[in-house]
């Protein structure tokens, strides 16, 4: 067992760190000023394009693409999950960093789907512009009226009609759909209700602005709308696209979703480690520099123990994510099934609790946009629901755990 | 010991309940539409004035004023804390209800200060319009640069100059200052740095718009700005008001603050019980009506236990608040010193956790404004800081507890 | 609402407090020495009989018997639950106190069964000696092979055979059966498997030493055997007693159990409050008198916050128990169904956590018999299982809670 | 980063597993019968010697000795910490396993001290018999009257007197001193109160039975005495031993303690992982095989989530221990200072909570010696105090954490 990072991981970690420190951190305030001073919050602050350009020139671009996909597309250095993890963690420290490095959800997941299942034409039209950072995309899965954690509840339909497929349905929490560069969405919908439980759904590629497709309001998450990305409501009314827009063909939606969500979940967890780590740093910094009752906050009440508990929780969560990344690299999503659910059910909560602690140490100011903590709180909290609520993942973990022991003798070793 | 509510408490509880059910609950959606459709969010939706008028006509007005103060002002029925508690709890269920009944912070606290310490002229000018609901007010205490939980840290000054007092300083989290009807603020500031620790500060009444007073941005709390009330930043630059605007005279700021905060804290806790209770009701309703994996959510995972734990936590918290209210009525703030800190350090957290649980049961929608839960979350979370962070109150509780046992023999009964 | 104790409650509280302080607390060490120096731990230290005699003479005897039962038997002052609570709390501070006052489980529950359901002869033979403190008793319900929290699982049988009833079965955790004065047990067993779910079982009175009845080992609970009471294993092999020993007649076992367990559960909770309160006192005393790193423990790390949290938790739990006692007095067990389960599912855990905290402050010594904490820990922990595990009670609470809201509109007040 | 175990680690893990499964697990019940049927519980059941002999023959002996020490003494295969960890985890599953493999505390720590600091003669006399498993030893550090977590509190003295050193003092929690084979103790005591804070103490080797040394009672830990090892009280009254019995010379006690405790702490944590893992297996097994209310326990209430949470907590704790072991191997105790305290402050609590959960699933039986859970509970709970209470370790973690951030800019990456 060797806990030292590989030369590749260390190199990218170090380059990403330097880029964030020298380029992103100093620009963050200006970025938000640009965002606020625009006529519409749903437009891109010019600074973002500058930063993206620099990251691309620095070769810190599409780091998320796994080796085989990097090779196939000619994009990204092709890092394994375990080698990508330290860089992804750093990106999680700053809300705008993932887009700067072209490593942000849901584009990463959509890109992987198109590398794996897209036709040559689809890759030409949608994948390559995405990897070049010229367009953005969204993923339309969750529905407001049903518990979408159970995919069989889904009511949107994608019905074959000659050479076309016709989509009807109501989706929400389509993250990124508010972005002015969002050029296409991937929609999950029901094609054949009589097929096997996991063969009923299709994933369809729909260009933004397709007739019948309407983006409604942008949803707020604990008061945040996350402009210019947004979490939109979308309705599809007889939206008609060519049949070849069904990715990998009808009935393979569930299969694609399973493959898509594993990496997506671990990427979220990697970034959450960075988010929590930064919150701890802010808390530690604050507790040594702010004074009350004649002492630094660190020396009041249980504050030191809270710092220590956060340190322990983050270290454990990070090791858990790294181990899961390694397992995913070694054995694929099926070999890391329980671990992926384990981290998804625990890391967001760790992050939420560390951020909550850091807010408390910052007093009322911690709740405002003067610090990155309030937005971090909303991010961590919403990730206890996004990509499956904690409870569904705990169910997966316990099911696999109980299966191991059903017929065992717990008294041996 | 008798846990049945008095006739008075029951009567007001029942009338308030009926008013909320028939007038406020059905109007809530329209109120928010009016709020959103106004040119500025910092203006009063007409519906609010209608509701206030009706509540006043129904005699459900200024219920918070304690008996002696009600008698002195001729306003309100004069309920004791224990009799007010059930009505206040109900008001906590709906964000707009406290204003409808003219029972909202910080006006209630400011009114009590003016009843107790105000001159006849001040009562005429500011108290009576406040009790009639014609104006609103704010309280300027917290400062951004120092830990305001330790009042001796305060840097704003109120210096005597002939017949005037001159105020300089920077405050924030002045709740209610964004309201268009806000007519005055009470400012806490340092008058004599050489006086005893608790005789240095004064409270000064300052009309809105006084020269040198500037309201800056409205702060967001976990993404919410709580329009049209707001939590504003305020600067005072050589703001000059007559010396008689110093409430009760120079150096009595700390004394007034202590008296003001006790009732304010318990009122917050009463309302938080209602907020938590409504969140539990929403959670229970949702868990029996929403289905996933072929079962109502209530029958999945640990959801039932979560409902039960919330029921237990709320019942305990409510009894704790009621007992504190009774103690406050019987023995005054000094007799309830530990209990006031006990509830302030625990009830907001209980509410936060119940709301967090209810959000989780509502899925992603629970994070949006489609349900009252996200705003309730922000309210509960911010009350772990407002009026003193949890940690300061825990410090009070432990100090009083340890003093009891320092010389005791813990082996007797 | 009136939180002041009644004159009766105050008087008994004060007399019990004085008795414990002057008689029991100083005798505790000698009691344990007598217990340890006896040839068998399963015999009564002479001091116990002295203390019982004094308590009886002081009129502090059978305080648990509710008014109607006190009147019927001529024993005890006839306190309501709410009036008994403060005295019961004090008894919970010292492991030996409940027996001294003839208020210990399971005799209290057995006595109540015999007052309510016993024939005149049974009362003469068993109830009156019990109330005089001449004999002790046990209750045989739990079985090792099945989950006894679900009474329908029970396998022991009580079959009618002419004028006799014949008992077969295997019970354990029959508390008190190790006591040399234990003169009878009440056994719950299956009489008619074809009857309705709640009419199948009978409760049978069996004298100790009945042919076919064998007491096996005494079970240890986290290393403690609780001598001289004990938690015994018992087997019944064709134990034959007269049919009239079936209390209230065949098939009424479930009904009796329901009535018996309510008061038993609340009495446990009352005593646990006292146990937790004493642990907090020990913790507070220790933290101000023990020094490390140049400071009293109270000033190290999060110790003060732990004291404060314990204070809050105990106050809330006490109020919860008192409210439940009042409800039980006002509305009977059915009216307090949820509350009885609420306190049973929460108070033992609060006590366990407060004791755990107190142990930690006492260092390794806290784990030994040098302090009452280790035994208190075992008592609190085992009460999370005794009389129904927490989880079963949480199930009751959530079932009743969900029923309230199934058809409700959670948006009113 | 590579999470696969080395060939050496895998090989020993697999051999230890096989030995435990085939030799120890089946013998456990008989061992306890022998222990109980002996005239004194403070004697060695013959089975232990048999098992030790077999383990030694199997080459599974002294696995704890690090490479350099193994080489120096010719004992043990010389495993690094990271290679030893999986075997140590397995030993933690069975209370008697560590002694069988000659890997039990405190002998391991004492052996390491003697390898490192002992004279040739001391190694001959005490170390080699210890490594051959012929004798046992104890460590006398903790004192009843003072907070021993602060070594400067220590009151026992080791005063130089000519060629002798004279020891006076009162120690307790000297684990292993009840064992009939215990042949020597290492005592920590104050030699020069005027020396620097970390140069005052000495460690002295004292043969059992030295005149003036008296072993008092064996302390119980949550009701357990852990026979035949025991946790004894010891008094030293003018105990005189040759000056060369001061290990490494006067004043080096603190230095030796620091070096001794690091490995001791991580070994405890390794074993606790195994203890928790076995508790989870028992819980999982129970929850699928026990039925209540017509369902396996796994399908009732929150039981599945509890299983999942335990799985997550154990996996995180294991990774944390492994990472710490690796760091200890790479950088020595100073390089792993925070991590050693992190695991010591968190792993025992994780184990306690998992065991508590498993007990709850086993019902009342879980509290008895019928399952290994009650003893496991006591072991885990006492390790929150042994080798430094959690709070002291949290203090170390926060001190090191705050030092990192005092002068940092938390806004970079």
C-alpha cells in the first residue's frame, strides 16, 4: 500500500494549484462584480473566457477525461481517477474553477456519454465543441411530479415515430441550462413501457431551441440561483428530433445513466473535499485572528475541538474518496458500486457540517456573500439530494453489505 | 404542576389559529406574487396592509406586549409570556404572520424599550405609531469588524456635544431597515470608554434619514435578503441628534440591551417551535403521499424514525420554551437567565435539523421557494447567530451550572 | 400552565431528599461492603432491612401507588404520577434507593397488576406482603429465542388442563429473580394460539419453587449482575398451578401487559432523570476540582459546552417526563400513548450520553466502581432495550404522528 | 497511490486469518470455560499455552516488531506498520487473539522499549523471555490522584540513592499485572523536579515481587476485570532497585514514553477496526436472521441505514489508520504526530458506536457474555481514555492545525 501520489498526479496537482493561486483566486472578486453588473445574470462575465483561454494554454484542460477517452478524442492528458482526484479537489475550492478548467458538471458527464456512445457525427457536432469549451450542455432527468430517485417513476416520453422520436415531458433541476452557451441537452425519457425495467428508457440528444422545448424559470437552491449556470425547469411538448439522436439506440437510457452517474458522483465528492478543506482553512484562520472576550476565538468554548473534528472528518472523507477512485480505476463502476454510494451518502454531509461550523465561527457575516461559505453550504446541502438522495445510496450500501453476511458465520475471522 | 393552557392562552391561540387558517395561509401565495411583481422588492405588498387591518380589527394585535405595558399604552390584551407562547408559536409557522399581528422583531423589542424607558414625547412620536402599525423600526447593534457578542468590543461612538449627541460608526445586520415604513432606529454605541464595563454604552434613537446616516447594501443570509424587511449595513458619520434621544440617559445602553434581549430571544424561540412544527407536518404529509420504489416514502429506510425523532425533539423544545416563559413571568429575566440561554442555544438547532430533514424528504424541490422550507432553514440557521451565537449562550449555561456545584457534595440527593 | 410543584409533590420531594441525604447516601458504601463480604452475593445486606424499616416508619413507603390503589389497599399516600415524579427522580440517583422506599421494579408493576386484577385471596397472599416489603417478585416475559418486542412471537405456553394450567417455556431477563426474598413470578405465556392476536396470552402467578420451575444463571449486563436482584434465566417444564392463578382469566395477558408497562416505563424514565442529574453533578464537581495542564478541567477543550449540553438535555427530558406524567394522570395510558413511547425512546439515551460524558471527565476511574457512573451507564444502556427497544417505541411515535397528518393540509395553522 | 496490500501484508493477513478461523475461533468457548472453572480467575487456561505454541510454530509470532527490531532480536518477521495492520486488525476480532500471537499490549510496547533502550543484560533477562512468550509484563504510569494525561502532574518518585534508585508512589490501571506470568513492570516516576519539563522523569524496570511493591485490587472497567490480565492498583513504598534499572538513564522517561506510545496507539486502533468489523458482521447476520413483526430486523425502522452508516464509518476509519501507519513508516512518529492523535481520538468512538448499534440489534442478549459485544463495548469505551483521553488528542490535532493556518491566506489553493 502506497499513499504517495504518482508523479503525474503530483505534477498536475501542483500546476493546478499554481494556476488557481495566481489566476483564479485573485480574479474571483472581479468575476462576481462583472456578473452582478451585467444587464442579465444569465450571461458570461468576460473574465471567464479569459481564464478559460489561459487554462487551456497552460494545458490544464479537460483533466477529467479518462485515459482511453483522452486518447480517442485527442483532448486532455488522460488522467486516471486516482490521478485526477488531487486536481479535482483543488477545483472544488473555488466555485468558478471547474468551468475554467473545462471540468464542470454536467458537461463532463455529457462528454463522457458522447465519447462512449456518440456517433461520429454527434461527436463532431457536439462533443468536440464541448471539449473545446465553446458550448455548454445540460442533462434533463429529474421530474417535479415524481420521486426521480426511482427511475421507473419517470413520466416523460420519447416515442418513436417513423424516422423521428417525439419527446413530451416536464423536467426540472436541469443544471447549466441557464448558461447562454448551453447548446444541447440530453433528455432521459420513457420509450417502451412494456420492456424490461431497465430497457424502457432512452437518452435523446436535443439541441437547445428545438421547437416545443421551453425553458421555464430557474430554480433557487436555498436562495441561490447559481447564475449564469442555473437549475432550470424545462417542458417538452411534441419535441421532434431525428431518431439517430437517441444515444446508442432506443432502450439504453438506463444503461447509459448508470455508467454516467458513477464518475459524476465521484467528481462531486472530490470537489467537496476541496470545498470542505477551504472552509476549514477559513475557520482556522478566523479562529486565530478574531478576538472576543479577550481571547482569539480558538481559545473559546469548544472551538478547538470543532477544528480538530473537522480535520479528522475531512481526512477520512478524502481517503475514502481516493480509495473509491482507485477501485473505480482498477475494477470499473461495478467493482466500486458500494464505495461510490458510500462516499455519495457521506461526503456531502461532512462538507455541509464543516461549512456550517465555519459559518458559525464567522458570525453573521458567514451567512453572507462576503465569504464563500454560504454558497458552499448550499452546494454541499444540495449534493445530499442531487444524483440520488443520501437515503437511496445508504440503501445500496446496506443491500450489498447484508448480502455479504446473510450466510456467513460471524465468529470466524 | 398543570400543563393545561389558561383560558386566555387557549382563547387567543384559537383565534390566532383561525385567523391564520382563514386569512393568512390562503393569502401567502398572492402576497409573494405581489412582492415579486413590484418594481422594487423593498416596498410593501398591498395585501400586507389589508391583513394587518383585519388582524387589528379582530383584536389580534400587539399580543406580545406584557400586561403592565399593555395597560400603560392601552395597546394589546396584555398577555403574560406563558399565555402569549401558543399564539407566538402559530405566528412562527408563516414568515409573514408576525408582521400581520404587529408582533414582529425588532419592532417588538424596540416598543418594549420605549414603553419602559421612553419619554412621553418619544412615546408619542415613535412608540404609538409603532403600536398602531404605521411605522417600522430597526436596531443597530452588530458591527462587521468586531465580535459583537462581546459588547465591550463595540467601536461605534455616541459622544456628547453640548445639547447633542454625535454618532459615528459602522453597523450591519440591522434587520428591518430595508422596509419602506422604517422610521427610526435605535443605535447602541460607546459614550464613555472610561466608565465601568457595563456603563459605557448608550442607546440612541435616530430618525431614518438623519444627516450623516447612510443605509448601504442589504445583506443576504444563505442567499435570502428577506425583502421587504432586509438586513442592512448602516454607516453613521457625525450623525447629530438631540441629547434627549439617548434613551434613559447616557451609559445605560448595556442595561437596556440586557432587558431587551431576554424577551426577544424567547419570542424567537416560540416562533421557531411553530416553524419546526410546520416543517414536521410537511414532512409527515409528504412521506405518506409521495411514492418511490412502490412504497410511500414513510416506509423507506429510516424515514419513520426521523419523523419520530423530530416529534420528540419538538415536544421537548416546546416544553423547554414554555417553562422558560413561565419562569420569566414568575421571576423576571434574572430568574430565567440560564433557561433563556438554554433555549436560545438549543431551539434554533432543533428547528434547523427538523427543517433539514423535511427538505430531504421533499427532494430537490425542498430546496426551492416552492415550499416554505428553504426560507425556514435560513431563518433557523441565522438564529443560531442572531442575538448571540449558540456558543456564547452555552458559556452562560455552563458558568451558572458550574457555580452551583463548585462547593457541593454530589453524593447526596 | 403552572410549572410549580403541588404542595404534596413538594412535601414528599423534600422528605425523600432529606431521607436520602441523611440515611441512604451515607450508608451506600457500607451497603456495598456488606454485599461483597457476604458468602453469597445473592443475599440481602442487613443494612437494607434497616433502611427499609426507617423509610417505612418515615411514611416514605409505596409512594408509587396511584390514589385509587392506595385507597383500596391502605398502603402509600396515593400520589398521582405528576406528584410522584420528583420523589421518583430522587430515588433514581442511588441504585439502592428504590428498594429502600419499596418503589422498585418489577415489584411496583406486579403490585399494580394484583391491585387491579387480583382476587381477594391473591391480594392477601401476594400483594399485601409485597406492599409490606416482606417479599419480592419477578416478571417473566422476555424469551431468548425470539424477538420479544413483538409479543406474538412468544413461544412459552400456559395450557388449561382441568382445574390447572400447565406452563412450559424458557424465559430470561427476569429481573429480581435472584433476590432471596423473591416469592413469586408473573409469567406471560400463550394459551390459545387461535384466538385474536391480543387475546391469545395469559398472565399466570407462579410461586417460586413450583415443581418444574428452574432458575438458571444470572445474566450479566455489560459486566454487571446487579446482585442481589439479578436478571435470571428461568425454565418452566410442565409447571402446574391452579387455574385461578391465571390473573383475570385466560386470554387477558396482552391487556394486562399494556396497562402494566405504561406506568413501569414512566417510572424508569423518572428515575433516569435523577441518575442523569447526579452524573451531571459529579461531572460539574469534577471539572471544577480536578486540574490538568494548569487549569481546572472545566476550562479545557469543549468541557464547558458538554456541561451546558447536558444541562439542556436533562431539563428537556425532565419536562418531557413530567408532561407525560400529567397526561397519564389526566387521560390514562391511551391518552399518553405517543408520549410514553417518546420518553421511553429518548430518556435512556439522554441518560447514557450524560453518564458517558461524566465518565470521560473522571478519566479511567470513571469506568470503575469507585464512582456510581459505570453502574449508571449499564442501567441507562440496558433501559434502551428493557420494556421494548427504542426502535419499537419510535415506531409507535411515528405511526401515531403520520396518522395525524395523512389527510391534513400542512399549510394552515 | 496504490491501495493494494503488499505481498507480505497479504500473506500474513491470509495466514493469520486461517489460524484464527481454524484454531482460535473454535477454541474461544472452551477457553472461557477453562477460565471460569479455575480456582482463581487469575491463572492461565491451559488452552492459551497450546494456542501460543501453535502460533509460534506457525511463524505467526511477534508480528508487531518493526523490521529493525526484528533483525536485532532475531524475533518476528519484521513487518512495517502498514504490513502489520491487516494482521493486527484480524487479531482485534477476538479478545484472546493478541496474546496467542504474542502481540498484546502492554508487552509489545515494553518489548520495543527494551529493544531500543535496554542494556544487553536487560534484554537477556527480560526482553528475550518476553519475545519467547514465557513471561508477561505491565506498565505503571497512570496515577489515581492526578490527571495523568498531563505527565507533569505525576507524583510518584524515583530518587537516586547511591547505586540504587528508590521508588515511591501509587499507580493504577497497570494492565496485565494480574497475569500470573507477569514478571516485571516498567514504572514512570519523577526523578528531578528541577529539570526541564521533559527531563524530569525516569522509566525504571522493577521485577514483580520487589520488596515494597504491592499489587492491590484489580479494577473493574464497566463491570469487567479482564481476567487473567487485569488492571491493577500498585503501590511502591521505598522500592529499591539497582540504578542501572533506570532505562536509558535518569531523566529520559518522557522521551521514552513519547516513542513508546505512538506505536501502542496505532496498534490499539488497528485492533479496534477488527473489533468494529466483527460487530458489524454480527449485526448484519442478526438483522437478516432474526424476525419481528413478520420481517427480518433488517427491514424494520432505520436498521438498514444503521448497517450502512457503520460500513461507511469503519471503511473511513480503516483507511485513516492505514494512512497513519504508512506515514509512521515513512516519516516516524514526529511526521505522523497529528494523524496518530487523529485516529486515537476517533477510532475508539467509531468502534464504540458500531458495537452499541450491534448490541441494540441483539436485544437484551447483546448486553450479556453470550455475545462478544459487551466486552467489546467495554474495550472500545475504555480506549477513549487509555493512552490519553480523546480530548487531549483533539487538543494536539487542533494545535497543529491552527499552527498551519495562523499566517495563511485561506483564499488561495
